């Protein structure tokens, strides 16, 4: 009897364990690019709680960063996409991804969407689909606050200056086209480019005005924007070509613009009042791409 009872208990435990696995599998979230999209009570798409993978750099103020004290992921991307998840019943799943290669990885289907303040260009549009633009931007020249020699792009063209940019960006492409490759110094990280200007290792940077204003808010005494707008472009989210989720996000953006939420979030992050600096964000964290972590970082 003892053997029988023991065997029965084992059988019962095994049955219970299998039932738990089956329940877990049945309740697992469906990827949002596979879910049947219906219409919710608010008139917007309802994605039935699916998981929406979002490529995020977590090292690009003010779009995304990790707070050094709390370890919390924050920024424009998070505020916007978390709000959209509430509006349209999906769960954001943020995946730390280095900027270099992010767009191609999205094109390859590794992510359902990529943020990070991506400029919509014809070249990129050939490999990914874009949402509607969510903010207009201009590229500007940024210099150290004490610099009185550089007041425009023409000064950079005429003089013997070095311009720091982040590689793989439209800022880098514009700088090379306007100034020539010899004058341009490319960095893996946006912060390194700006720090090169502050330290005097570079004379100027060409950056998106939205990022520049955010950076100036935290470094009013160290940098300034000079000259006129160099370009007029829009930022948008990137998706794999043919993604059914483009229309979902476009509807979300339209709703956020109509109800004032997009303006509220833009005013929070894209203004000189944004005071977070790169000294305030984490460098060693599991939610930061490995390529950006300092040597000796253990997570």
C-alpha cells in the first residue's frame, strides 16, 4: 500500500505540474503581429493584450534612458508607447538594442517596432515601413557655450574645424555631405559626441534640434545651438515592411494628438526645461545594450 500511495502521489504531482504548464502556455501572450485586431469601445484598435516588441537604445536623451538611482526606464518613447498600450490593449516589451544596426534588425523582423527618434528618409523607407511623423525636426549646429567663432554651417565649411556626430544617423550623413568625411568624427554614442564638443576635442556637432534642446536644458552653461535650421524632417516609428501594426500606431498617434496627450509629452521632453543629464543615467544596467556598458560592468 505504501508503494501504491507513493506512486499515486507522484502521479498526482506530475498531473498537476503538466496542468500548470498547459495553463501557462494557454495564457501566454500572443505576439502583436499575429493577433486578430478588433475594435475597442473607444473606437481604436484592440490588440487583446498581445506583446509588442519595441527596440530601444536606453542611452539617448530625451527619448530613452535608465535612471541611475532608481533603475527605471524612462523617456519620450516610454511615455508614448506605454500610453498607447493602455489605449489599444497591448503590452509593450522593450528590448535593449544598440543604435547601430537597429533599423536593419527591425527590417529583418527581430522587432515589431523601433523608436529612438528615427528620422524618416527615403533610403530607410526602402527597407522598413514608417508610421506617420510624430514631430517635425530640424538639424542644427551645436557648439560649446564659449565658442564665438562658429555661428553657422558656413563657418564650419570655411574653417578648419572638426565636427562630432553619432555614427549611423542622419546627422552624420548630413555632416559628411556638407563638410566632407575628413572633418567629421563619428562616435558610437550620442553622449560621446556632445562631450567631445564640451571638452574641446571637437569644435561642433550637428544634431537634431529636439535632442539639442533637451541636452541644453541639462547643460545650459556648456553648450548652445547656433545658426539656422539645416534641414526639415520628421521623426517616425519604424516597422518591418508590410506590418499590420503601422496603422495601429498611426491611429494611436492621431488619438494622442487629438486629446492633447502627445503635446503634453512633447512639452515634457523636448524643451530646455528637461533637466536630465547623461551623468544622471545608468551606464551599467541589464537594460542598456552590452556595447554601451563600461568595461567591468556585471549585470
